[in-house]
């Protein structure tokens, strides 16, 4: 093996390792969510009535977030020793403003495109509240969703994913990588961002790590540059298939704009964390998106069933 090939192999290996660690951590988050659901299923079945179900939701969500915080906090503290709990400074005010204001603007644009093309926002978000529903229970249910989703996204996207990739590619590049990884793993087919990847996304992430690891291993034993590049062809093809599949699944212009909105918020959150080194700013971006989503449903689409 030539010296140049060895250097390229040494440069790629840490990325492969970090991808594997991230994929493994996401599997751990998935398993924890399933375990929490199993633990609370009995309680949810036994309870009856809106208040009881709300209490069950708080218990399930609270247990999930608490366990996730312990897992992620231990993971990051062991590897880095700093989790970014400080408040943003005055120099961070522009990015704070962007995190607060960009999501409602993007949601408003998506709603407008939906109105012009005949696509309801409730169908994009896969959320339904019956017409004439009392505002109090609607707000309580939405509040529980926000309390679970926002901290879970921050813990997973920023501390598990972004912090891991910062170690091997640097801060600015980690923003791009984080946006791509979380854009794949943390977007849900049933509407919006999800704090836990589904089985299909996890399987895709694991397959990507395997293909990347095999390519890195093979390229380390090849001297010719062109042959080393050929080792990564399966990785490129896999990414291409994922992108083409995502485009093919887009059912309308509004659906495409909705997806871009989720990716934009993930990018804003990652960039805000890199610039401010504070978890409060990406949390603000996720909070702003969640509140804007529920605001559109409550203000304009009560009683509109998802298509």
C-alpha cells in the first residue's frame, strides 16, 4: 500500500468510526422509546378520558425525555466533557432572531403554497382536530407534544449527531453533515420532525455505515487512485437511490416545500449551535417550528381531515 493511499485511508477511518457510533446511538434511542412504550402501555390502556390520556402522555413523554437526557448527557460528557448549557451572548442575537423568526415564515410560505395548490396543512403534518373542539384540550395535547419533541430533537440532533461529527470534520462542515444526517433520519413520513428515527431510516443508516466501512477497507489496500474511487461507488449509488426515492415520494409542490422547511430548520438549528455553542438557540428553532405548526392547524384547519 502506497503512502498516499495510507494517508487517505487514515483520513476516512475516523469518519467511518464516527458514523458507526452515531448510527449505534440512534438505535439506542429507538430501543429506549420502544421500551418506554412497553412500560407505559398498561397504564395507557387502563386509563380512560381525555385528562387521563393526557396524564399518560405526560408520563410516557417525560420518562422518554428523562432517559434520553441521561443517555445523551453521559455519552457527551464521556467524550467531550461539555454539553453547551450556557446562554447565548449578545453577539449571538442575529442567529437567535433567525432561529425564532425563520420557522414561522417558512411555515407561512408552506401554508400559502398549500392554499394555492389545494393541499391542506393538516395533511402535510398528519394532524387532525375535530371542528368545534374545545381549545383547552387541544392546547394541552399540543403542549405535551412540544415538551417532548423540542428537547428530544436538541439532544439527538445537536448532542448525539452534531457533536460527534464535529470531532472529525470540524464545526462548519459538521453543520452540513448534521443537516444531511438529521434530514434523513429525523424527518417522519407521517408529518414533520420526529425525535426518534423509524426502523426504515435506522436500517438505511446502518447499511450506509456498512457500505462506507467496506469502501474504506478496500481502498486502503489499493494503490491506484481510480480503483480507490471505485470502492466508493456503492456508497454514492446508495445516496443517489435515497435522494431519488425522496423526490419520487413527494406528492405535491406543497409537500416539497414542507420537506424543505423541515430541512431548513434543521440547518438553522445546527448552524445556531455551532455559532453560539448554546443548546438554547437550536431549542428555540425547534420550539418556533412546533408552535407555528400547531398555530396553523388551530387557526385555520380545525375539522380538516388529512387526505
